[in-house]
C-alpha cells in the first residue's frame, strides 16, 4: 500500500510539473465530445475523451501485468 501511494504521488507531481505542455494536448476537445450551449446553460460531456483515456489506461495496465 505504501508503495502504491508513493507511485501515485510521484505521478501526480510529474503531471503537475508537465501541466503547461499537457494542457496543449487536444484532450477534451475531440470529435464526439458533447457540448451544448443554451441561454444561461452550458453542458459539456467529453465522452470520446473518456473512452480514449480508458483505452490507454487499460492498455498500460495490461502491459504492466504481463
């Protein structure tokens, strides 16, 4: 458990350090993401981004478990 927390903390620190470059990636603005704007209302659901992130995380976990 301690090892997992240390790894997760290190990943969070690395993500925070590289945020200026990561924010320029088109994640969250992919075709298929739902964005509805009405008077006084805005709804955004990044379904394509969620699917893409899920696939990438699944592949990474699959590789590390082998």
